[in-house]
C-alpha cells in the first residue's frame, strides 16, 4: 500500500499513484508530483500538453480550475482503491463524475 498523498486531490493510498510531470516531460517539464490514477487521467483528458505547459503548469493552477474542483468534489466521495478513468468525446473531457 502506497502511503503517499496525491498532490492534486490529497487522498492517501489512492489507486494508480505515480509521479506526474506537472509540465509534460515532452514539453521540458521537470517538476514531478505524486498523482493518483484518477487525477492523472482527468488532467490528461481535460487539457492538452500545450495547455499544461502554458497555462495549467502548477498544482495550484489545476486545483483552481472549476472543472477540476467539480471532479475532486465527486472523487472524494468515491472509493480510494478504485482508479476512475476520464473519457474524452467530441474533444471535451467527460468523466463519470458528470
Ligand atoms: Zn488524486
């Protein structure tokens, strides 16, 4: 069991914990934050690599986004040991949380 807290939702021991590049590695990102699988999926399906590099390039900026806040509000009510996947349809992120 991984006891690390996700930098985005704050849950400890959540499914799919991994080191997430806040700015994608492909765009020269060097900062790595512990991230759960559910937040990682949401972030990558919601924003493009360019948006992550240019705009949503810190944990604080992602957390300040209204879409992320809605997602976390939902996520905190779910089981911590399940990884939720965000799907993208028609160019827009659509998670189970809607
Ligand atoms: Zn998380």
